[in-house]
C-alpha cells in the first residue's frame, strides 16, 4: 500500500467492526436496564391489583353482611 493511503482499519473494516461491537455493548446494557425497570413496574402493578382485589372482596363481604358505613 502506498504511503498516505487508506488506513488498514478502514480498508479491512475492522474499525467499523469495533465500533459496531461498542454500539452493541451499549445497546445491550441499556436494554438490560430497561428490562429491569419493566419487571419492577410489572410487580408494582401486580401488588396494586392484589390490593384492589382485597378491597373488592371486603366490599362484597360487607354488602353480604348488610353493613352500612
């Protein structure tokens, strides 16, 4: 190759491959973080649903007993 030509990392594509690997690592890290947040939010929704079902069961029980608040 002549002096001042295309750098070997550009010519062989290894520079682009390294950049792609770095981008993929960043994407995977951010994706894992997002997945963890979604799992936590899902469990929060489950907990709130349980609270609502307990409240509904209490209301039904009170209605069946004929209680007035």
